[in-house]
């Protein structure tokens, strides 16, 4: 405290302009610092810094250093390719693959020509073809037919004696009479009559009477009838056949199945169809068949050079070996290796591995060069120097909670009341406290110039209200007007740093005040009250209803050095202490009876004596409140 006062007495405090300029520059630099902290350039630097100094980057650099063709996988693959290219199996495979014989074989293999040939071959070698060929070439094919068998059966029956007798019998001219009388009643009657004629009874009848009488009798009539029958052609024919030795053949065959089968054979053998078939079979030649045509076509194909070459290749050991190799793992691996060795990818990779400057062509090298360039960047050097310094500690320690620089030209009513807080709450009007000689007008005594606000105390009469603890609010005439601004309705703070840039007019009987108030009379902190050429820095606490219940801690310094110029008045309030400063020089410290409730900001002027020098002004450039981080 003594040291602080000594500095002020000796005029060893910083100039306000210097403080503001320094702070402005510091804030500007801090803002630039924060902006640059968010920049893509710095982010890129940190990304590169992390990577370039990482084990991963070191490994990559070492990797490229050791990356040479001689020891690479590519060199091993190239050597393997050269070795495989000389292998007997691979040399044979590609030689045979390129041969005319295989090309010819591939053209014919699966072709219609081969399919037709093999189909013909299968047919010619089939049992079906052999059967047809054998049959068609058989000169006794007729003797093997059912027709021939039937003709043989017919001939056998035709020459059979029974059949000869039978047909000779039925072909006799007497057969018609025989057939009409055979087993007929007429024959039975004839035989019965013949038996009678030859009987003793007939002989007795003939000899027992005279001839004339006999001729008139029944016996003679029967005799005459018998003679008539016997002399008839029909009976003669009948008995001529009945007594024939061929009658037994007739009896055996007539109406028999054997005779019916003979007649069936006779119809078949003597039919035109039978004759035509025999003629047809006797005329058949193998050369006339489709089978012979196919055989001829087969032999023609079999004799062709194309077919012979095809089957020569097909049955060759070379093709068998080729088929084993074709599609094998050996060939597929070789061809995959060859494809890679002949590819642009391999060629480019080989050139790359042979390149002694490959590291300088990597993305990592580019990043390293970019990192080294950034490391020399003045902006990054500046940032890194500040990052670990204490230069911005004071700024970082605080967060701006309230600010007004009065730059709009009009008072921001959302922030400021222009009367006591309780006048706003209870009356929506202004009032004066007991003993005050002035009345705070509702903004009329505030002058705004677009960069500051001036609270002007004037000599002018006005009627208003005064508060009296016994009488309450009552009307009163005042000789002076002044102004007040407070944040009672908009902003309060419990702890923090409250400061304002203020210029004071010198006036013996006018008070200028920058203070913090609350819900009641106490606690109250006067950042300063200027009156009677003194700056009073005070804190009030206690019980206002008790006699001498309000206590204070006050320090006073001469105000002569602080009038007519801007100074920055600050209060740093924490649970442990309150520190008053002017232009960053500590003036007073209080470590006990620290307020612990939110308070609002008040700035005002007013008449306290009988001979004020007026008009007088309290000019405020800005007001700020910060909270500790």
C-alpha cells in the first residue's frame, strides 16, 4: 500500500494512453494468436510435426533407404521368371501350343465334321449296322423268312398222300353227288331197302305168289323203287366214291384244322403279295441301302488327311502331356508371373527401385520439406514463442462478462438504468436519498458523443421525490440535477474484475462515484468516490439498523493528479481479498470482511456542498467486468 501510494505521489504510474495502447496491442496480438491457433497453416504444422517426428515417419524413411531392386520381391520374381522360362515342361508347352498340329486339332475338335465322323464310325461299328450288312449280303435271306417257311410247309402238305387222296377224292366228278347223299336219309333209305331186297322176307314174298300178283304187291313196288335208286347216276356216283380207298383221307381231313391251315397256307403262298415279297427280297442288294451310303461316307472321311491328322494329334503323347500342363498350377503361376513381369506396373516399379533419388520423390519427403519450411515460417516461430510464454496469462485469466464502450451514440437501456435500482423497482421513477441536494434525471443529464458518456451535474431547479425513512417518499424541490447509470436490472457479479476508464472534472462540492451496490445498503464497495480533492477507496459492511452498525475500510489519496485526464480504475474482487488499482498500479488491498453476494455497477455524480463549481462532468469511456477463469 505504501509502495503504491509512493508511486502515485512520485508520478510513477503508467500513462492511461500507454496502458490502453499496450492493452490494445496485447489484445490484438492475443486475438491474432487465437485466430492463428485455429488456422489451417498451424494445424498443418502440428500435423506434420507429429508425423515427421514420429517413429512411423522414421520407419518410412528407413524403409525407402533400404528399398533397392537387388533385394526386392520384384527382383526375386524376375529371377524366378527367367528360371521358369527355361524349364523343359514350359518350353514344350508353349512350343506345342503354337504348333500347326494343335491349331488344326482345335479347329476340328468339337466341330460338326468330327461329330459327323464319330457318329458314322459309331454307327458302322454298331451291332445294328452289322446286322443290316450281314442280312443284306446273305444270299439265302429268302429261305430265312416266314414266307419261305410257309411255302415249305405248304409244299410238304401238298405232296402228302392223304392230302393228294383228299383233293383227288373231292375233285372226282362224282363228288358232288357223293357230298349230297353222304350220310343223307336217302342213302339210309336205300341201304334199308337193299337190306330188305336181300332179306328172306323179300324172297318169300316173291316166290310165294305168282309173278303177276307179285308185281301188284308192296314188295314189288319197293323192289322197283330200289332198282330206280340203284340205277340212278347219283347213287352210282355215291357208291363209286364210298367204296374208293381215298374215302379214309376225305374223312380224316374234311373240316379238320389241318385242312384249314393248308388252305390258309395255299392262299398266302399263291397270293400276289407273297410273290412280290419274294421278288423284292431276291432283288435286295446291300449297295442300295442307306447303311451302304453311310459306310461309303465313313470310309471317305476316314481316309481324309484332315481326319487322320486330327486323330494323330488326339492320340499323341504330346497332346496328353499338353493337356496335363494346360490349366495346371505350374502354367497359371508362370503366366501370372509373366503377365506381371511384362506389365507397366513391374517395369515402372523396377525403374523406381533402381532410382537412387526415390526418397526425394516420396510424399513423405514432400511433407518433410513442407514441415521444414513451416518451421522457419516467422508466423509459426512467433506463435510457438508466445504459446509457452506468460505474455497472455492476464488475458487468459479472465473472461469478459459485461462491457459497454458507449459507441452507439445512445445509452443502451437494456444494460443501464438511469436512476436508483429501487426507484425503478418501486416507483418506476427517480428519487433522492436523504441529504442529497440534487435529483437524478431520467437520462437528461447524460451526454453521448459516440465514444463516451458524460454525467453532467447542473444548476437547475426541479421537483422530485426524496426518501425519508420515517415519512417514505415525499415531494421536494431541488436546485441541482445530475445523472446516474446502473446495471441493477441487467447485470450483477459476485467476484471478478470491474474496471472503467473515467475522466473527472475537479469540483470542490461535487461528488463523482464508481461503486458496487446490492439489495440493501450494505455490502457496498466504492471503487472510488471523488470529493473535496480526495479519492476515497472504500468497502462497507455490517448491520445498518444497529447504531454504528455499518463498518468500513477506506483509503484516501489526493485527487489532484486524477482530474482532467482519463484513468483506468479497477477493482479485483475474490473470496480472499479486494484489490483497488489505478492504471494497473495497486492502491489498496482488503483481506477481511469480503462481500459474498452479487452486486451491480453504479456510476453517478451529485452535489454534496453549498458552493459547487458547476456544470461539472464525470466522463466514462468504457466499463468492463471480467470473471476469473
